[in-house]
C-alpha cells in the first residue's frame, strides 16, 4: 500500500478540528499587496505553435524583480519561441481554490488547445483562512483557503469577501478539477510540487510546507499524470549551496525569490520536465534549456518523509523492495510499498527509497544514499536489503554494480568504464558496514534484512542463499550489533509450505519480482519481525489490530 494513500484521512481529521472555518497555518505566505498586483495580462503567442501554460501563485508570477520574481518569468528563456509558446498566467496570492473561483482558471482554459501543456502548482496559500481569520490574526482577510486533504469533503459558506454562497472543497478536489479540465481539451496537465522556502533547521533546508507536497504526488498518481517534485529538486540544490548563499536568493522574505533565485527555480522546473520519459521538451528548448541536465529522479517518483517532525522508517534496497516507480507496473511490486499498513502513519513515516537495479555499491555511487542521508534525523530507523545485484560485474559499460564477495576488507582499484572515474571497489560486507556506521553516527537505528528468495526450486524446496549474501548480511549485522531479519529463510519456509503452484501467484515475473500478493506476504513477514525486536522499538508506532 502506498503510504500516501493515508494522507486522504488527514483531510477529514483536520476538517473536524477547524472552528469557525478559520483555518490558519504557518504555510500561508505574505504576498505582495494585491492592490499593486493586477491580474496577469495575456502574453502574445502563436496559435499555430504548442503552448505551455503556468497556473500558479506568486512564487511563479512575474513581478519584474523589484525586488521579487517568480520562476515563470525566466522560464521563457529556456525555450525556443519559434517552437513553443510559454504563457505564464500565475497570479500572486491565489490558492487552488481562488485561482478557480476568481475566473483565472477559465481564462487560462479558454486559450488551451490540443497538444498544449499546463503546469499546475499550488499550495502555498491553500492553508489560509477559508472564510475568516482567527481572532488576533494580523493577516489581511482573503478567504482563500481550501479544505485540507484530497478527499471529497466540502463545506458551504457565504463568502465574506464576495458576498456569494460558495461550496469550498479540498485541495485535492481543486487539483483534480484542473487535471480533468485540461484533459477535456486534449491537452496534458503536469503537477508540480511547491517551491522551497528559506527555512532551515539543524543545517537542513525545509523540504515542503505542510502536506501539500504529498497531496500533489498522490493526486498525480491517482489521476495518472506526470508529477515533477520541484520541492525535492530545489531542496537538493539549496542543500548543496548552503544556508548562507541561499539566503541571498530571498531579498524580502523566506518565500519569494529575487531574480537569481527565480532562475534557479526555473532551471529546476526544466530539469524536472526533461526527466519525464517520452516528453517533447528537448525539441522545444533553447540553447540555455539544452544545457540543463535532465533530473534523473523524476521518473522514479521517490517519496520523502511526509511529516519531518515525527520519526521515519526509511527503507533502502533494490527492485525487490521497490520496483520501478512503485506503481506496480507490469504487475511487479516490492515489499517496501506494502509495509505502511502495519504502522500508524500519524506517529511514524514509512518512506520507501529503494531503487531498482542497484546493489549495495551502486546505491552509493549513483547518489541515492547521500540523498537518503539528507532526509534522516536522530530517532529514525534505516531498514536495508541488498544482494540481488551485487553479484554483477565489478566493471563494465552497462551497470558496473558488482561487489567483491564476502565481508572482509579486500578491495580492488578500477577505472570505472561506466562513470569514467577511478574507483576502489569493496566487499558486500564493507558496503553494509558503511550504511550501518553512518546511520549510527546520525542517531539512526539500522536494521539489516537478507535478500528475499527467488522462485527457484531444488529437491522440492526454495533455494536459499545462506552461503552467500544472506549469510554475509547476517554476519555483518552480528558484528555491528544491529538487528537482523532473516527474510530469505523466513519467506523460503513459507514458500516451501505453500508449494510451487501457489507460489507461482506470488511472482510477477519468472523468478525474482513479486506480484502484489507476494509483496504483501513479504511485507507481513517483515512487519512481524519488527514487532518482536528486542526492546520493542516499534511498539509506539505499530497500528493496533
């Protein structure tokens, strides 16, 4: 089960908690004075060309850089105007709700034709008051908030600003309306998560305000549209730049960028769009746009902890833990995607960052481990499973992901044919120890799993890997004094009892990747062991039967 499905429940809980429909949260932003913020004008565009429209708020709107600027302004520079129109209709101060109710959405739709694209990005203003600011608030009355969540909840109001009766819906409802309206015009909607605010804690930049980012992701998944996690792309960039440099990008407040910051965000949007497989973007880019590298992670759609204020169970591994985009494509699922139903997601995040095709070595070399490190904090848990891909070649031009067999300190220096870099390759055990020790140094509790078994039978039993990767994983866990889940043996025992015919239904391919029911079986076994670990570290977080 995708952990994001649980966020639908948050809308109902938050709605019940509201009093007087005066919802207010720190995610609302101080926008420019609306008296000096007129509706966006129509940009000249050639109707014979395809168009890319931007529907958003002040973080994308054009303010001329005096002193702030939204990313939609420099976005034009990344495209060839002889091939595509860029039409920035972002409007400061608007939420997903008010962009629609004020007629801005209909104005945009009237220009959309078949083959166009519409980039949809909202959330910064959706946590504002629905119809009245709470007592003592110094915020101007705007009545722009949407109900939290992505469900079908609604509330009827007499709008204090417009004087009209209005049915207010959830954030997800408004996104779905936009998506479906665009599709009705044979155009393509793309959801973008929020820009990143200049808010830091313990040397790490905030990675999204409120729950809007995961709601964006979940609506995009449910509607089958592309999702560009702009929050992640920009946050990674900011983390690399450092807090001092990033502060110079925000001349007025922690939300609105200046010219340089707007260009960084625009380039991040382009990078994300280029990362979408099969899109037209490379054909439409200017020389400047062609220089922007495609984001390698957009297609993977890797999640991040939904609530950074609570502990996280972080999962890393290969395709048997998370296959592809984690959406069951080809009928193949990893067990990490089905672990969340065993936990109370209001108390702990379950975040599956496993990446298909990786080994214990290449998960590090490809940068996935470093990104996980930026998401970890003291009190978190790290659940790891590697081994299926560690037996590959140490050096080749396709994947170069193999590790030296065993758990010792042997190493081999190579000039990596794939990365074109000099590299020292270590044993499987060495890489596991690296994860364990770095996790411990961060105050994170590591837990090692042996690899799940393949559907390979010998003498009426599933073949185990006790004498190789499973045994080595156990040995490293014992040496490092961390918990070990003998997943290979536990699942193999279950398969033996089920027999070949029934086990066949557990797999989505000939012998390696599980089907949904197979992933659920494996996840139940993992959860069962976690519930019985010495000291009961997961007792506060497990869902009650």
